[in-house]
């Protein structure tokens, strides 16, 4: 996410439509915010943590070159005090504070950049148009379903994971992958982001913010955002 400061007397006024690349030179993915630090994956394969307030480097770990990995495999996924990252065919669990690798397991081509860690499972898009739940405790795939999806990061909480599709938002049970509900948003309305908290799902749908009930998918309210 970018922040723009506009002079008070500027002629600019909402609605503002900003189009920009969120990528930085030499950086493979958008930085991930984790508490008071940023996790940055460089094109060279180096994963580093820096202080958000000063930019000072805390630690760095050399991973396999991003160009040798499947798309998005080098992106970190943070849950609590652990950072998960795919590199060289392995899923590495790393200490957020030190960068130390605490566990490693063979891993499928999980898309951690758009995935989510929920109820001891990594739920992720995989190549071939599928959505999978992968159990970290024993390193096995729990479920795999066909899924036509938009490239929007998953949102999850408890036993619920929410994904964006072509003109729809769908909730799944992370324990077995069965569909709980689907809410249509309109085929011509792109979904830009999802967030799930306190029984509500908030979605950026085209130029609107839509709030859904996480239990049923019913629309609670809709508001114009004025920003694409």
C-alpha cells in the first residue's frame, strides 16, 4: 500500500484514480508488514527483515534465486512469530525475530504470496487452477479442489477462508475444503482486496467497499470508495 501526501492547496480532489506499479527495483514482491518490521524478498533470492521506522536491517537469509522458483514461491507468509517461505522445493519455517530456520519440509508449489495460514494449515492457490489446504504438522495435503480464481490474497479466520473468483466471493471450510457459500458481485466488477475480522468480510469491489456476513455471505452494507 502506498501513502501519498498532497499539498493543502492542491487542485487534486476525490475521486482519485491511481495507477502505479507496487514493485521496487530489485524486489520480487511487495514488502510484507510483520509487526514493527518489513520483510523484503529480493530478485537475487535474499529474504531480509528491516525495521519499519528506520529501515535498518535486522537479518537476512540467502534463498534460492527467485528466477529458479515457481511464481510467487519466494514470498513470505507470516503467522505469529514464524515466517513461512518456499525455496528450492522446501517449505521453510523461520523465526521472525532472528531469521533462523527452525523447520523445513518438502513443499508443493504453494503460492504463499496470495495464501493464508489458518488453523494449522496453509491454504493456497496452486498451479493448474486449484485451491489446496496443506497441513503443517505432518507435511501433507489435506484437500485440493478445482477453483477459478482472481489473483487476490486469501483472507481467513478460525475455520473460514475466503477467496475471490470471477464476479464472486466464496467461503470455504479450511478443515476439508467444502464450500460454505458464494456471493455474486457482478462479472464486470473486479475484486481488489479481501479482509476478514469479527464476523465480517470487507471486500474492495470495483469502486465500492462491500461488507458481508462471514457466516452467510449476506451483504450488510455497501459504500462508494471513490478510488479504483
